[in-house]
């Protein structure tokens, strides 16, 4: 078992940092709503340090798709945080598939 874990950790050392997912926590600064059917993803900007930002994410926005149930749930969480002044934590995909310069948002958590 130790050998398997050691091998896995060794192999992970060869993964470039740019493929690791980013995360960020802070207050919601701005939310912009769009639809992928109109060729643009919705996006959000958070105040706070962005950890492990992928190389493709060259501007300070996170992209998400409100044309999906999970995207609408993320929007509701972000709007709630904005209105109540709560801190959110965002986790990304490590890629910029919805917008070539914004990390794709995978998960949102609102903090107590």
C-alpha cells in the first residue's frame, strides 16, 4: 500500500501547475449574466486572493453556464451572498472551456 501511495505522489509531481484547479474566497464584487446560446458565459468576480489560477485565466473573472440547473443554482448562491454580504468560496475546473480567458466555475459555497 505504501508503494502505491508513493508512486501516486511521485506521478502527481509531474502534473503541471496550470492543470490544477483554482480556488478563491471573498465577497462577490460583480456578477454578469449571459447565455451560452448567445455566445457568452455568465461570469462573476470575487474580492480575494485566487489560488492556483490556471494559465488560461488571464482576467479576474470566473465563467459559469446559467443554461444548466447547476449554473442556475450557482447564480442563486452568488446572488444570495451578494445581497447578504456573505463570503463565498469558489472552486474551478482548472480550464477555461466556457470562456477562453476565465476559469470555468465548478462549485460555489456560501459561508456562515
